[in-house]
C-alpha cells in the first residue's frame, strides 16, 4: 500500500505542469541592473567632496560596459 501511494504521488508530481516565477525574477533583475548604477551616479552628484567623483564614475562605468560587451 505504501508503494502504491508513493508511486501515485511521484507520478502526480511528474505530470503536473509547474509554473515558476521566472518572470518576476527577470523583471527585478532588470530593474536592479538600472537602479543600482543610477543610484551610484546620483550619489556622486549630490556628494560634494571636492573631487571629480562624477567624472571618475562615468569613466569607470564606461570602461566596465566596454570590457563586458567586448568579452561577450
């Protein structure tokens, strides 16, 4: 009886369509990939420390994008 129940449960789970939430994870990743650099850029503008931090950020971000896309 236990084997029959086990076989029934396994087959029920194998043939039941499973819906995952890949779309939500994908959208949150897209939002974070844009929001994080935007927040960093905004902080370089608002933080007045006497250095050229905005230009450094633009250079670092540009170099990062260039290296990433050249390696792809």
